[in-house]
């Protein structure tokens, strides 16, 4: 297939943004923390980065939002860079078949989370990075990674969101303590969960997120951040586990590795072709952005970028 | 990436076959039916088909083996052709996070299997095809599909294997009856399971299987069998669910849509590039061919065919 | 405590029957087989037998109803008489914490049901009795046991109910086949489930059922049927497992060993004091007779017969 | 049955103590906290209290041990006295069918523990008592209750054991936090679990424990502590849930309401007849005292005290 040019792609983005602007069933924003529940659900943005360096966008692509669980992709990249394959002694690589915040599989697997993208798995990853450091060091490293990847220094943590998450973190603390009971936590749960809540509160726009995801798309100079072999593996995990218990459906409909966040963002990767970010605050029943998933499906259909042929 | 030529690929296959011939830890052949347990575990074969029509092979690539659950890919293609998306009212599209023969999720999901590749899901697919027909008609259609896809009429069902499976089919009958209790079975369980046991007993060689899988690789004339949109979706299901509770690991290590069978075969698809079949009877702990999975990993590494970049 | 005389007890029964006659929230009769769903829900009966031979009754105590799962108590007594403690290699003695028809614990326990009163456990018990016999022999033995225990030959199986159950037995067949897959079924599932559906279709009135339960109350000549040691153990199982996932609640409210049936009957035992049967077709959320359980609670309160002090 | 006299019973106790002294398979003491793991497993004690005020004993009946989960019976009595039936909005009354420290059912029941004797249930009970108080107040109230019930002021908390438990309390904290996530915790988890670890560290001898249990046996002046109706209900819960996932087996073998602790103690109640305490540190596979359970079975057999006839 011929590579699509920016001139081919911009109308597609515009059409998607136009269609999403008039959608009536937009899902429901997450309400478990007040700061997310009061976001205007009428917003929609999309941005994509191409191998040649172009950045295309449409809709509210410059509006910052809380990336939430999309941060798990970046902490995983950092953890694999720091620990290599030894990370896999602490967390598995299989879809869980359960909700993102289920504790059941922890009991069935002796405190080993199923994969790095369900909450307990991401907590284990953050805990692994934190070992020997202070939370502020880890958060500084994450911001440094994101700013370098996005080539944009204007990426920050929303402290109010972080503190609000921390005030509603009982279930995540439960998971951390359960892992501690099985020897699978290296730091006090308060430190690990404190760090985790701050990492989820990073604010980025679609443009910033798409730029930050370029290292996963294998663009020419991407390997300076993460090796191609590791990128492939992160993409594989995104495809099989990135949308929790709707990962199979995202693979079926969109056919791209992707990671969703409860803030309404989705990062998807078309290897060699594009890094894509969408955002719309309303969620579907599985906790993923409703319009975001539809936009990705539309885009994959229009571009033929599915990894599956 | 430049397409690899047959001259590039044949040495890779030879090297893989050579390495596998000397492997000492070869896993254990399935023993739940006697006919599978008495297969010589020292065998290994690999074959691949390219868009230009070439077929490469190494090792025992011409030896027929029982394709078992790999048949689920073909019955799914037939069922989608016959019923279209209405099939999804009877079976889900998500990884189960459980073993291939677990009945737990059936109870948790009111008799709806998680995906078409776990046993209850494949039974539902076969049941859907069988509706209004006789078992022999369905099996004739399956053989016709396989022979057409492989362009080889010498593909048959091993009756002894089929009857032996039927004699050990209590767990599959249990799943069919459990679905019947939820209104998710259209035929008497004896007919559906009888058909299912015969479909699993199809014998094919690696060469035949790789040829039969070409329609999934999107080769020039593949669309005469199944449309490109449907092919993408079948590939997505193979990637997320094709290796049961080791699907995530296969995606991580190999990065290709694949489907394993308890007979030791694996069919994998490199979209646009190759249809690949491997076979070695010994299984790993998850019930997938041990050397087969290693061979696929080696091949993906050597060719750079991972869909993930 | 002084033993209560018939003159003390009759007014209590009358008061209970009177209260139940005017109850407005009577639960819902089971509907999974048509024959049970069309029973008039306004009926209520109660009967009790005393050590001195007296039989007291009130309400519709002479109306026959389908004893359904109460039959499990009698087949357990027969199986223990025939096999002794070797029965416990096939079925456990613990509450399941799950619904009566859950198949989950079978998978978690390698085909061994949790106790003899959940459906799979009762099926295993019937299967054990059936071994080496024909279904009609087993059913004849059950009727003989019931008629002897009740000293009443007018106890029969309702063939229409039995056939209707058989036509809706998919879930029970699933359980039998699942046990067969684990080597925990000795007969073809069709024979075992056929027998099981007929045993559940025994018709008895409250008077007949209370009389049949006397051997469990340890009355003077009870030991001719079942030894005191075995009676204690059956009572223990009734108390911990007799009301499925509401057994704890029945023990808490009533304090007597009891066994419910989906036909609306309950048999309860006050050791040394009384054998009690109640019947009202409407069921509560746990599948036990709503008014029946309330009547038992009232009776236990009025008599002080709780085994717990 | 005639009441057994002290002269009848003492030889039975002596015989049991003698038999247990020579037992070779004594189980394994709990090792999850160091203080319990270093107890000499050769010890065995038994004591019982009769309605007439007599206290019989044999073996190491005067040696203090850690009562651990037996404390749950007393906190339940205190909580029911303080809150009445409103306690049941926070905890269920059904056997769980799972291990004492399983978190699975919390997820399945929206943070409501199955019963007051599994760990999360006991934590909810302690949390309910703690509300509005300080931990030291609750512990003082528990000691006051125990000392009054036992008529013995020499009952204390072993601070070393309490602190050691607190240092290994991750799993209990996980449960408390999980309940907090569902709004089923009223105090900070650190306070609740701190209190809970201290309550489990109460030290008592068999004689003290049997004396403290008299209020559950319904002896003449027992009602000054807890009403007869409430006593019956606590006994019912002990019988159905007191030995975790071996409760059914204890009911089957012993036939008395009982509560075990991981320190090797068991308190059992023969309503109207005796309050009984045994202790031996080695545990069986279900986490209950191995010789303790055997001694109770022996005693129930010799006395005919089973509540089941």
C-alpha cells in the first residue's frame, strides 16, 4: 500500500472531527474522582504524527486532558529500560479477562498481576521503578521521558487531580497491599500509590500525546528512546491488553495497538505509519472513550492501517 | 522493509529445522486421546507460502497431522460467511484469561462463550453452521473449503481420531449442554459435538496448512474466499485469542496472528507477506506446540515480520 | 426444657397457618418447568410428628406437592447405607458459597461436588446408587424407603413432572458430563439424569413428608432405618448445606437442620423432638419457599427447638 | 439423655489427653508470624465448664496461648450488643466456600464480607465497634468482656504477638482498603487493622477460654452478658462458618458450634451442657488445630453431645 500523504489524511481527520461533533450518544465521563466528572463531554480532539515529522490535527487537539492509564505505556517503557526482562518476574503478559480494577486474579496468581496495563500490574511497574528512589525522582523521570519523546517541555502533572485520586485510592491501595502480602511490592504502599496517582494525573493534549507516542511507531530516530525489539513488545501488550476487557473488541474493530485512559484519551500506533491520539471524555461500558474508539475505527477503516492486513 | 525472497527465506527455514531437530526438551504430546499420545515426538516440520505463489518447506513438512483446534479458524470463516455479524450474538470476542476448556466463564456470561477459539466458542460456531443441515453436510463443506483454500484435494478426516475424541468428549458435551441450558445451542448436543470432534480430526501437512491459510494473508486472489475486512477481523481474533491463555505471550514473542492445535500444529499469518505452518507434537504447559512456538519466534525474529513494527 | 405436648403445639400450628393464609408477599413459584409454574401460590401446609407417634397438621397439609430437592436427603441416606464412607470420595461435605446449580466449583475441585445437596452432588449420589442397577430399580428402592419411613404406601412419582424436568435438564446433564470428564460418573449421563429427574418428581404431602422424616429425628424405633451416628451426620449436612446459599441464614433464623425443594417444600428436624414439614409454592430470591422459611422461623421461636440453645 | 456428671467426664478428658500426648502426626504450627511458629508443638490441653459451675481439665489446660481468630466470637458478641441487627448491613451470614483470607468474595459481593468469621468479616466487625472510639478503648472493652465472662482478671494481650502480626498484616490491610473502596469501612484502615491485630493477640489458657465461653452455652446466669436469642444466633454462625472452609467437616464429625484460631485453640459449645476449649499448636491443611479437632470429635462421640441427635 502506498503511504498516505498529509494531504490525504487531513480531510479524513476533519471528517472524523465533524462526525464526532454531532454525535448525540457520547458516553459518560468517569465520575470516580470529582475532577474528571466535571469535564465538558462535548469535546473531541484527534492528532496524528507521520514518519516525515508532520503533525496533523482536528477538533480539540490542543486541549490538555488527564492521560490517566495511558501513562502506563510510558512507565512500562521506563521500567523495561531500567530492569529489562527481569520485570516479568513481577507481572505477567496475558489478558486478564477481567475488569481493570479486579483483584480476583491477584489471588489466583499469588500476587502476580496478569499484565502491566491492569491496575495492579501498572502499580507493580511503578513500584519497580520507584525502588531506591523517591516519588519525586520517578515523576521527574516520567516527565523527562514524556517531554523528550514529545519534544515539548510544556507537559505537567495536575496536582489537584493527583490529590483527588489519592483520596479515592482505596482499591489501588488494596491491590498494592495484597501484592505486598505475596512479596511483590518493594516500597511502602503509600509511596507506590502516591507515585501512581501522580503519574495518572499527567496532563497532555492530543498533539502532545501523539508526538510522545512516535517512539512506538518506529519512526527513523525512535530507537534513541527505546530499541525496536522492545517497541514491538510494548505494542504487542497494547494490542492484547491495552483496553482491558474490551481489548479483543478494539483489535477486532480497529486493528491497532492502543492504550486507553479513563480521562477519555486513547493512544494508538500504526507501526511505521503513524502515532495517533484521540480524546473525548465520555466513556463506554468498558471504561474506554466511546467516541475515541469510534474515531479510531473510522480512521483505521479510512486508511487501511490495521496491522491485520 | 524490502520483501524477502525465497532465496533469503529457505536458509532460515533450514536453520530452524536443523535447530529443532536437535532440541532435547520437546514438550509432551497430548495424551487425552490415545491416537495423539502415540505420535513420535521427534518430528518437526515447517512450511510457508509467499504472495508470488512459492511454497517453501523444511523438516517433516509433508507429514500429515491432526489439525485439531486450528480447524476453528476455518469454521469461523465459514460461519461468518454464512451468518455475518449475527454470529456475535452467540459468542464474544474477548480473551478469556482462562484455559481453553474452562466452563467457568460460561456460567459468568450466561452461556455465551468468550471467543470463537476457546472450546465452548468453537462449539457454538460449529453449532451455528450445523443449523438446518446434517453433520456430514457440514464436514463436507469444511473439507471443500480447506481443499479449495489449499488447492489440494488430498485433505481428509481421520475417522479413528474422530471416534476416539468422541469417546472422550464429556467435557465438550458438558459445555454444549450448559449452552443449551441458556438457549445458546440450536442442535442436539450429540450432533454438534459429533460434528465438532470430526472437524478437529482433519489431517493436513504443514504444506497443506500453509497453503490453506493463504486467504488470511491477503494474497492477490485471496478475496475470492473471504473479504479483506473479514480477514482482518479473523486475524485480530487469532492474535488476541488464538493461543488460549498464552495468547499474550505469543503476541509478545512472535507478533503474528496464530492458531494452535493440540496436535502440535500452529498456523500463523504475516499479513501481505506469508502464510506459515509449523508442527511438532510436544506441547508446553499451556497446551501449545513447544517447538512450534519457538520456531515461530525464531522466524519472526529472522524476518522482521512482526505486525508490531 | 419440658417437652411440648400436642395440646401445646396444635395452637402454634394453627396460628402459623392462619398468619400464612393472609400473607400478601408469597414469593414466586419456580417456573423453569411448566408443571411447577402453574401451581396455585395461595396454598400453605404444615405438619409435624412427635416421638409419641402423634401427627399434627394445619392448612393444606394433606395436599401432595413435588418434593424436588428434598429427595436428596433420602437418596443420601440410601447411598450411605449402601456405600458407607466411601461415598465421600465422590462428593465433599462443605457449603459451596454458590448457587445450587453452579458448575464453577466442579471445575475448581476436579469434578468433585462440594456437598450432596447442591445439584451436582445429588447427581453424584444418585449415580452412585444407580451403579449396577437399572433406573427403575433405584426409583423402586427410593419409593420403598419413603413408604417404609412414612408408613404410607400412597407415595408416587408424578411422571408428567419427571418428563418435564427431563426436557429442561440441560444444566444437570452438563454437570453430569463434566463429572464424567473427571472420572466421577459411573453411568451414562442419560441414565443418571433420567433417574435424578424422576426422584425429584416424587409427590408427597406435608403429613407424608413429616412422617418420612422421623428417622432423622431419632425417635425410638428410628434406628431400624438408619443408625444414630449416620442420622447425626445427615442432619449436620442439612444444617450446613440444606438451603444452598441461604443455609447460613436458615441456621441463623431457624436453628434446625432442614432441606428445601424448589417445589416449595421444606423438611426440618428438631432432634429428639419433632420431624416437621411445611409447604408453600412461592420461592424467595435464594430459591427456597418464602412462607415455608418464615413458618419454620415462627415455629422454632415458639417452641424453643433451635439446636443452638 | 441424662446429664453427664463431672465424675463421668473427667476420665474422658484424661483419656483424650493421654491419646493426644502420644500422637505422632500433630500438624504444623502456623508460621506466618514468627511468634506463633516457635511454639512447642508437643503441647495439648483441654478444659470444660459445666452448668453447675464445675471446671474440668486435662493436659496443658493452664498454659496461655494466642487465641487469634477465636477472638472473633467475642467481638461479634460485643458488636451485636452495640449495634444489633444493623451490623448485618455490613457483613453477611453465609459460609464462603473459600479460605479464611480470600479476597475474591469481597469483589463478588461489593465489599460485603460473607460472614463475621472470615478475616474481612471480622475486620468489618472490629471496625464497627471502633467507630467513634480509640483502639485502646475497644481493646479495653474486649478485655473487660473476656474477664467478666471468664471471671478471671488475668487475661492480657501479648504485645509482641500483636506487633508481629501488624508487621505481617498486608493481606488484612488489603481487605480493609477494599472494603473502604466500597464504603464499608468507617475508620482509617491503619486504626482498624491495628485494633484487629491486638484483639487476635489476646492470650488465654483452655481453662480461661472455656470459662469465657459459658455465656454461649446458655448456663443459668449467662443471659446477663448476652440474650438467649442472640446466643443461639452466634452459635449458628459458629457452626456454619466457625472453621472456615472446614466448617462442614467439623459439623459432620463433631456436631457442635465451634470457632478455631490459628494459634491452635478451638472453643466449642454444647448448648445447655458444656463450654469446651482445646488447644494444640499444630494445624491441619485447613488451618485448624489438628489434634484439637480430633479431641473434639472424640469428646462429642463419648458424650453424645452433638446437637444433631
